[in-house]
């Protein structure tokens, strides 16, 4: 009997690629009789194009980019439809500015992200210049969160800031060369810039949207349709890996693994700052230069359709969507029922509904789930806004 072909997964040099790397290196995929090849890509555009043309079967993916691919707004326009059967991480990004811009915003170490946004607005007006800020892709959480932060501070993103697109692994070099004045990128690139003395974080994604989804796992819909058992095996392996990555006791070993030249190729101590448990290692002098990723707690692996709707609302806010776009159909590429099948087979709790409100919880709360409730953390936005998905209105 012919064995199934290798399952190819695309990823970037980022901390939140950890579950994919762990699942392969620790044999979680192999234990499910799945042979996986990880394909390290230089940019999100590469990932999108390879997934569109079926050159990879799955990939770590930016939620807005997955939606943009479905809507035909991005990618190479290949024939492959994609779905999102799981998420990979929450939090993890920083808004990092060149030292000359960051220093005036750090006069008060305990300033909130909203405070720094307002001060940044004042600074832009005082200097009468438009800073050049990089995001990793137009259809990225980074672009939408950066715009949210700017707008909360009174800044009009499209007239008071110049945007550039720079792959995450190139952001620190672009900052050092003076090509950009700042960037919003995932870990550990904010920490890399800080250790090189070229920039400092002035806000983190967890401050902008606490426990907001950052990366998801996208696959070609054909994978689910033609061999659903194979996809379930991949999901089970990823859930095991996510639980491992989320345990602070494993952080140092995980950092060493990610530091390998074939993966992030950076010092383990730099990567460690963005792994669970890193908060305890930070100083009390202010925010760190990395944001800590969440891989398993807080229902981190669940593909929320309500969060897909939030991203679509933000894409519409900034003029990326045409009138008449069927957002409900777009949200449908998030497939919580596929996730539920894998999680239930492992006796893991699954949220009772595929949507939830965002921004309504300042403290911990319990999410209704089966077979047991899930402990959740705050989900506040920096401006105090709350988002209720269509199904809850």
C-alpha cells in the first residue's frame, strides 16, 4: 500500500512557529503516522503564494491574510481554497520605534499603550515629519493592530504616517539602516532591535488587544475534503505541541530548539524573552521589548469565527474591503467543528459556541465549554472598546 505523501507546512522565523517545530522535532507528527516537511519561507507573501498554488499543504498564517486569500485580495490567485481549522498563538507582537522616536515616549516607564500612542501623536506634530513604519504584510494582524494603536492616540494612519512592508526577519536591519523609523512585528524581532541598541518597544499587542489571536494554522480545503483523517492527525499533533510550548518549565529547552540555524538562527536568550514564563524574568523598569506568546491557555488554539469577523471589520474600517463583500461566508473558512473533533478525541475542552465577545473582560473569567469550562484571561482593547459579533447582537 502506498504511503501518503509528505505533508508540507510553510512557516517563518518567528517565535510563534514553535508548535509546528515542536510537533516535528518531538515526533508528535510521526506518532500520528504523518510525515511532515517544514518549509522555512522568507516572507508572508511567499507563504500566501505557496498555499494558493498548493506548493504547501498547510502553513502558519496571519488571520487577516487567510481572509484576504479567501476574498481574492491577496496571493498569487491560484485555485486552492483554504480553511482555518486551528489557531497557533495569541499575543506576541511589539510596536518598536527607532531610539530617537522611542526615547521621548518612555519618559514615564509605567505609561500605558494608549498614553504612548497619544504622545507619539504629539511628537509627530512637533517634528512635522511623517515617520515610516513597517508592517510585515498589508493583510496582517500587525498592520491592523498598529493602525488601531495609532488611531486610538488620535493619529490618522493614512495621512500622518507612511507605511512600508518589510518581512519580519528584515525589520531590525531596516531599522538599523534608517530605511524605516519603526515597525510592528512578531517576536523575537523587537527584542533583536533592542539588544542591538537601535530601537525600543513602545507598545505590545497584548496591550492593544489582550489575548488577541496572532497566528492560525491554515490548510488547503482539499486536504480536509479528500483525507479528513489525515488532517485530524495533524491537528492532534499540533494540540500536543501547543500544550508543551505553553509550559514555562519547557521555555529554556524550547528556546534552544528554536535557536537552531535551521529555524530562527538567533541566540536562545533573545528568543526566551517571548516564551511563556518570560514575564517573571523582566525587570520592573517598564515594558519589555518582546511580547509573550500564548500557545495553549485561554483557548489559544480555537479558531474563533467572531475573531475572524473582528478582523474583517478592521479591514473594512481601513478601506480594504469592497462594498457588498459577504463577510459571513468569509468567516466560514474558520472551521471550529474540525478543531472540536480533534480536541474531543483528546478529552480537551471545546468552547460551546464558535463566537464570543471581545473587550468585555477586565479580569479572568470562565468560558462555557465541554466537557469543562475554560479559564480565560482579560480580553480588553486599549481604548476600552467592546466588540460583539453579529450572532450576539
